[in-house]
């Protein structure tokens, strides 16, 4: 298993590997590092590439505008990653608002064939997520444990 975090290049690594993109809550100070937990759960999966948008060097002073090259690079990296992976997994952390994650769900719904979503009780827009997943036939899990099990099961199918 290899994990590549934004904004690092993954073109060489993605060839001949199953790949997943970790979309979901990142709100600093509010969201747990669920990406690390998932990575640890998937350590034994061979020939897997995880593309993780969480950045250790994120700078909240970056202007959220296309004119800010750091910000634009981050968003482009995420969109390019979503477009080239085998599977997109999306986690909505209760207690966060996660507007980008909601946008990512809208981006992949009906566009990507292999998406798994987890939206536990307590996420402020859970009803919207439920309706989107139902409309597009996207598996929706209620707990992190179910989410991790579904991802592992899907990875076996992709083998």
C-alpha cells in the first residue's frame, strides 16, 4: 500500500495499482484524522494507492480564489485525483459542516461508478446526503466501522 498526499505527484504510482481517493471532512480542529485511521486499516492491502488530500503544510492564510496558486493547486489535485481513481470514498464527520465534501459528493454522484459514503447521525446535512446517495445508488453507511468494512470488501472485488 502506498499513500500519496496532496500536492505530490502520483502519475507513476497509479499504473497497475488499485486506487482510492479519500474525500471527506478535513476541517482542522473539528474533524478527526479519519484518513489516517483508514490508511492503518488498509496497510495490508497489496498494490493499493491511496490519494489523500489532507496536507500537513496547509496554510489557512491562502486566499480561496483561483488567483492563489497554492489554493488552485490543491483543488486541481483533488479533482484530478477523483477523476483517475478506481474508487472514491467519502466520510462526513459529525460536528463539521464540510462544504467541500458536500460539493465532492455532488461532483461524483452519477459520474463515478464506484463510490462509498459514510454519513453518521449528527452530520448537519445528513438528510441531503441520504437523498443524493439514494437517488444515485451510492452505498451509504452509518458508522466508520461499516464504512471501513465496505471499503475492504470492495477492494477484494477490485482485485
